[in-house]
């Protein structure tokens, strides 16, 4: 029995969940571990349906640790996407394709590849350098022991706390914000007991020359405004296209599905495609609108302000079902 397709292209996140737990084809594990893995999976499914997405992701990850089925990585990726933890979602989907290989159905493979492409624009990277043997945490989640095998993927545009521990002692903490596609190198060094010498330079007695009209054109308001406006418009366009695809696919399915929502097994690929397109539209449309609106605001502010704005920074904040931004600095 298949569930009916529900397409809602708006700010609210649609419920996206297609998950199965097939134990027979996975690595041999003892019956007790299978039972615990199945219980964790069922707990994750229930949490997902109740929109407790972080709990769902943790439960699916617990099931994967007890029974490392590559199929579970798809469920983890879905839950992390819904939770707005796009770096963890991208990791899970990439591993799903890598470990599943030729066993991944063609329709599912196409869906996951499209989702990976979308997530990469919403993810930044942390290149954490830490002493060998140190444990690296990002947002209270263990991301590995130094030296790390590669960069850590994180959601762009929001704050992340990097915490490093060695020999049960905290040696480093830092909060960072990374943009989409950007890589920030974090040097986590051991704390030293020696006093730190601070060199204070004498201020330059020569008064600064007044800014020229050419310099004013390069204000952060003006440049950031136009960049954000263009970026937002592009994201809006992508969301609109995804919404059109979702609506068209759903309309096509109405002719083959029963009135009670039962659809033929052969149309499962179309159902998955409609759900994936709906999810993409629900995220991209509000995100694009917020970013474009922020760009317009900055352009307008550039027109009405005459004093220095060099200490101004713009931070977009987006998540499933929510969009916003904040401007930080002195005006």
C-alpha cells in the first residue's frame, strides 16, 4: 500500500519520508543487534512523522551503528535535511551513493544526485587542524579524531561552535560562520601557559584623507546588496522550477492513482520525484525571497547613508520553514 502524494509548495516543509529497512541483504549480524537496530529504526520513523527531525536522525544513526546498512544512510540524509543540518545530510547522501553503488535504483540515484547538487550550494567547509589524537566536535557532535580525513561539511550562513578536546581536556573553542562553498581553516592549538606578549603600535598621527566618490561606490551596502539581490533571484527561479515539476508530476499521478491514494508500484519513482521537487521548492522559494529582499534593503541603505559603513556585515539565516537575515555592525 503506497501513501498518497502530498505537494505543498510554500514556506512550510512538506513531510518527506521514504524509508525501508531490509535486513536480509546486509552484513551478517547477531539477532540481538538486528532487534535493537529495528527498534531504533522504528523510533526514528515515528520521530520523523512527528517532525522531530533531529531525534529521527539520531535514531537512524543509532540503527546504522548497530547494523551498517547503506540503505539507512538515505533515511539519515532525509532527516538531517529536514532538520536544517545540511552538512550532515550531504555527508549521508554521498556515502549512500558510494556504498550502494549499482544496487541503488536508477530513480532513487537520480533523486539523490539532484539533492546533493542542491545541498552543495547550502554547505560550507571547516578545515580543522588539531594535534594528533585530539577529538573534534562541531555543534556538540563528534566529527572525528585528528588528523581528520578531510573537511567538515556544515550548514552555511549560521554560527557553528568548534570544540577540540585532548586527553579529556578542552584545548580549543571557536565560533565560526561560513558561506556556501567557502572553506574556513581552523587552527586548534594547545593552550600554552607562557604569558602572551601583546604588541601595541602607536597610532598614525597623519589624518586620514577624505574618501573620494570612487571609494564611496565600493561601500559594503552597495556591493553586498546587488550580489544578494542577484543570488536571491536565482534561488527563487530554481524554487519555482522545482515547484512546477512537483505540481506537474502530481497531476500526472492523479490519473493513475485510486481515490484512496493507492498508486501502482511502477509509479514509485514519480512519487519520489514529486516529493523531492516539493521539498526543494519549499526551501528555495523562502530562502531566495529573503536573500533578494535583503539585497534590496542594502542597496536602499547605501543610497540614504553618507557615513562610513565599513564595519557592517550581512548574515542570511535560512532553514526549512523559516527564512531571515541579520545585519551586524555600526550604522
